[in-house]
C-alpha cells in the first residue's frame, strides 16, 4: 500500500447495557453504558486527490451523499484543519443500518482517522473526538478505540478491560430511529446511576427495550426466540439483539438454529477497536 491510498475497518459496537439517568434541557439524554467493539464491520477505502474534491463513490440507499456521515466527517476535518486536499472514498457496507450497532458513527470515525493520516493533518485523537461528537453521540468512542464505560450523552469515556466473548448478533428487519425512541413519552428516564463494580455484580438492563418492543413486534418476537438459546439483550435503541458465548462454535450452533430469513452474524468482542489495531499495524 502506498501513501496515497488507505483501506480501514469501521467496526460495529455493542451497548452491553444502557441506562437512562436523566434528560438535559436541550432534550438529549444522560446515559450510562458499556461499549465494546466487534471484530466485524464496514470497510472504507480512501484515495488521495490533490484537486480538493471529496467524492463518495458508493451510494447508500436512502442517504444522500451530502448527508452521509462519511462526507460530513471529511468536510468537518477539512474545515478544522484548513487542509485543501480531497479524496475518493468507497464504502463496503455490511452493517445493518439503524441497528444500534453504530455503523454510521463508526464510518464517521474511520473517516476522521483515515483522512487525518492520508492528509497528514496531525490532529490528536482528542481533537478528532471533539469533531466527532458534532456528528453523533457515538462517534467519540470509535475515535478513541477502547472499550469504555460511558456517561454524559455518551462522550465521557473511561476505558475498561472486559471479557472478550463471542457474540451472536441478530438483526430483525426493521430500522429503528434513535430520535424516535428517545422522544417516546413512555421511556424510563430516571434510572439511578450505578458504578462499574455494581454492573459487574448485578448486571444492567437496556432502558429502551420496553419502548422498542412495544413499537416493533418483530423485535419482541425475535427477542423471545433468541431467549430460548441464550440471555438475549438489545444494543442501543435496537433493532439488533445479541447473546454472549464462550467460543465461536457455541455461537455458530445457535445461529444455525435460527430461521434462514433472519439476518445474523457471529463476531468476537474486542476491547481495542479493529480500526486502531489496523492503524498500529501500518505504523
Ligand atoms: C443510543 C445510542 C447508545 O450508544 O446508540 P444507537 O442505538 O443510536 O446506536 C447512542 O447514544 C446514540 O448515538 P447516535 O446514534 O450517535 O445519536 P445522535 O445522532 O447523536 O442522536 C440522535 C437523536 O437521539 C437523541 N439522543 C441521542 C443521544 C442521547 N444521549 N440522547 C438523545 O436524546 C436525540 O434526539 C438525537 O437527535
Ligand atoms: N455511512 C453511514 N452508514 C449508515 N448510516 C448512515 C451513514 N451516514 C448517514 N447515516 C444515517 O444514520 C442513520 C443511523 O445509522 P446507523 O449508525 O447505522 O444506526 P444506529 O445509530 O442505530 O447504530 C441511518 O439510518 C442513516 O440515515
């Protein structure tokens, strides 16, 4: 690989639990959550242009190129750094959209880190995370690349070392809008804050689950199905559900029992993002 092209992963994340502890005056919610990455995700291919043009060469159904978080992240980095360079960007999209596994946010973070390298703009991870939060509450954790205990709206991050089990992730065929769930009157918004050690002792839940399963019967039915084989949880505001397994074989065995029409995959949980592992390999 030469210095004018770069291919990088944009991994998925899971919220191992998600508590809503309050609501800010601007409508955003105070959360407590644990983020872990999956060794599974999209891939972005960057190619340097010296004429300043920014082109996303891959179309994403239902998303205009200018609204795509990849182009928005690239423009933000260019403004913040004063860089005059451009890029052609291709996206191999495999992550379900609106699934609570952070595909859009991860694509944005990979763009920030990838172009920061390709354009040699020299911003620190801290500076890139500050840009990232303007694109979405989930972007900073992907920029920093470490499994984390998160508070605030998801931006106050404390790195944590977690077990790295294998996960079976199931994606019911519905797209859940984060904004729609957070604006539902019935959402629990007053869970008492807990500590990380309390989570390790008694676990946590996903406060969005009751609202999501009421609004989406398909997610409720898939949860009932998955619960027959493992302790099924939901990530973020859904739609994806997951269960943890000690090894790949056990996860694959359950996957094989699910209806073939149900989209699913098996992936390893990672405390270091595959994006950061790849960048380190190339350094
Ligand atoms: C809930 C979480 C948990 O990881 O994940 P997802 O299910 O979306 O993946 C995130 O906090 C989502 O992050 P992200 O998907 O980046 O959300 P954003 O684009 O910032 O916000 C979308 C909308 O959700 C609401 N929102 C989001 C985050 C938050 N802490 N409080 C909110 O009320 C706001 O109405 C906002 O307009
Ligand atoms: N590169 C991108 N990949 C996925 N979604 C994107 C992207 N850019 C913009 N979006 C928009 O962001 C929404 C949320 O996407 P995604 O991150 O996949 O879901 P979630 O926040 O539930 O994890 C999509 O429905 C889409 O409208």
